């Protein structure tokens, strides 16, 4: 009889250490935000990093200031909510903080998702948010 082997659980601590190493080197990070963050830099692609509120603030702080200090960030403490559901509110927070957020133009207005990009001194954030009338009205009101 053959034993069933399950893949090991994802190690967010190792991903956190890798991201912090990139930050210590002062790398420009390209972060695609979905249910988790997919972080790339020159020579490194697709580090999967699961987000919680403290790790989100840590990443934003690095993107804005270049400070990589992670005191109080516990990457293994992943909440049960889906970060994908929080994307719209996070984008609105960034817009209200006057961060450099812009819509990525596309040819047709029939796409189901709105693509947004945030430019910072130490990297970029990329969002893909499901189109809704309320969200589109908010973006138009803010001139995006």
C-alpha cells in the first residue's frame, strides 16, 4: 500500500525573510496584490507573500520611505479573511492619503476588472479590482 503524501504547508516566514533581504538591499519592489502579494524585483520573480494588516503596513512603509524595520510584524499570523475582499478599501485609503495611484488605461470599458497602479519611491503596487458602479463613481470623483 502506498502512503499519501501531502505537500508541506506554505512557509510565509521564509517569504518574509526573502522580502526583507530585498528591502535591505534597497531593491525596487513590484507587488501585485491579489488575495496575497506576489513580489518581484530585479532578478527575482513571484515571491508569494501572504498578507495581514501589519505586513501590509510594513510593505507600504518600505515603499514610501525605504525603511525595512519589521518589529511587530508576524508573518505567520495570517487572518482567516481574504485580502482580496479588502483591496477596494485599501486602494481608497491610498487615494485619501494622496498616494500616486492611477488607472491603467484599456481600450474597452467592458472589462470586468479595473487595473490600478500605485507608484512609490521604492516600488510599485498593482491592483486588479472587480468593476462596480460605486467604485467607478469613486474613481471618477477623485479624477482617476
